[in-house]
C-alpha cells in the first residue's frame, strides 16, 4: 500500500466511474456492505479534500453511511466488470456479496470502514455533509430520465478524504 495525494489519477478515476463504476463500501468489518457507484466527484469543498458520492435511499449502503458516517471508494485498476455487476445488483440485506463476487476486504487505514482488496486506488472518507435531492430543484430532463418512474431519490454525501492510497491485491 502506497499513500498518495488525493488528486493522483483523479481524471482517470472520474472517467472510469461511468461506464465502468467503482466500489463504495460502508459499515465496519463485521457489518460492511459494498455497492457499485457510477457517479461522483473529487475536489475541494470548505477548504477540505472531498469525494462526493450519491446513494439512493432504498440502498442498504445508505443506511450504513448514515449509521457509521464514513465510507471508502475503491477504483479498480483491473477488469472487475463481473464483480461490479454483482455488488451493484444484489442487496447486502439478502446476500453475502463478497462470497458471490469472490471479493475480500482490506482494513481501513484512517477510518474503520474497510475497502475492496484489489489493484487500484482507494479513498477513505468521513462524512462532513449530506443533502437529499429536492425534486422541485432538479432540472426537468434529469427528473424525467432518472426519477419520474420510481421516486427513489439520492442523498449526496460529501466525504472528507482522510487517506488515499494505491494498492495491489493483498496489501
């Protein structure tokens, strides 16, 4: 594991979010859950290094972020489409996603939340702000495309980046 500046590979990491995705993990080791994200931002807010993620309220991960107030995001630097599909389509309430996807967790360095153990870059984040989507404030095109049918709105979580590092599997 090599600690690195938060903006190392930021352009590549953000470009990989859509269409490939990244692993968002919340909870602590005994009660962790991972999902796939395809949207987010890396930047500076309130003079802090932040990673912003969006999680719909129906997700088990939403509950865990609210409970533990931290999360990790791992950008895989190897082909993990199958694994991303599994953790993105199965609920941690009902399945052990780690067994299904043959994934293992690595111990967090600055926070208690673990990360996906793979070759890639991980951000460890402590929630400093969250805000729910307000339907009336949304652009109509986004509302029509994303929310008109199911009304499952996102919460925006701003996580202060407490650590960022590159890993090889097993680090």
